[in-house]
C-alpha cells in the first residue's frame, strides 16, 4: 500500500471502468493530483503509466484505511456493481471523507447511495441519454440540466433572431429565457449585452427553465428542415 503522502486537494478515484477512467484521465490532464484504485489487474496495469494506480479491493474499510482514504477530501466511487458500490461508499462515509461522488446505474441504486451518505450521485447513462435526446430534437448543440428545472444550452440561433440586436429582440420578455453569451466564428466568447447582434453562424449560450428553452429553440425547426 502507498504511503499517505497525498495532500487534501487530491482526489481518490475507485474503479477504472469507463466512468472512473474518464474522470481520472481528465484529472490527470488537468494536472490534478489523484490516486486510483482498481481491483482488476489488467485495468490497473492499463492506466498505471498515466497516473498513480493501486491494485486493491476497496470494498473493505481496512483496505481503504491502508490506502489513506480518510486523508482525501474528495472521493469518486466509479464502481457500477450495486453491492460493491454501496460497501465502498458506506466505508468512505465511516472514514469521514468530506465529499463523496458516487456513480449509480438506476434510481434505486442512487436512492441507496444517498441514504448511506453519498454527497453527490451521478447517473452517467441517464444524463448522457437525456442530453442526446435534447440535441436530436432541434437546434441544441449541448444541454446541461442544472437543478430544479434550470438548464443551460448551447444552440444555433433561430432564424428570426439573425441580424437583430438583443436589446431590440426582448428575448427575456417574449420567451422567458436569457441569452448569456454569443460565440461568433473565429472570435472569442463574449457575454451578451443589449448591443450584441446575432449572426447566422453564431453559437448562443442560453439559460432558463427547460420547457421554455425547448420551445424557444425549436419553434421554427420544422419549417427549416
């Protein structure tokens, strides 16, 4: 087992399947300190050249204690199997890890994880499916559902906005959504102002309640296709 020389800002990632490995690889790319734990020797070996990986079964509190799990402020449980996921999360809670992110494969799985103390529960397959469905339905290029129905989308502009300034369009008053910023081709992102003029090739960043955004984005979509 490794010596406990990790600072509190490091992240403990348990499980290097598709979800866990994507998180670990991204953290590594961002030059963030991390320790990954994987029970499968082939997966552990596969990623060992990228970041620190320990081959171990993290389902027991003894193993997590030996890994120094309590020294980490943040832990990610990327294990999909229900029993293993619950055991690992419960042990991290008992060890006092302050910020636990856990993957769930179903609503029931997520409910259990929340009840035993996971601070954040992620549904990768559901979230990805939801995003793709919204993107398939019209002009949306990306879709981020925040919480309580509040959403941020990246979208191409509806045709009737092109050539007009936002001050004249009164988007908020007419449609109940807010254009946060505009990205024109070859230009840096700019926060939207009343003087911002919408171009046909622009990308808009828009926020608001999800149903209002759907209506705003897709009101002329059938005619354009």
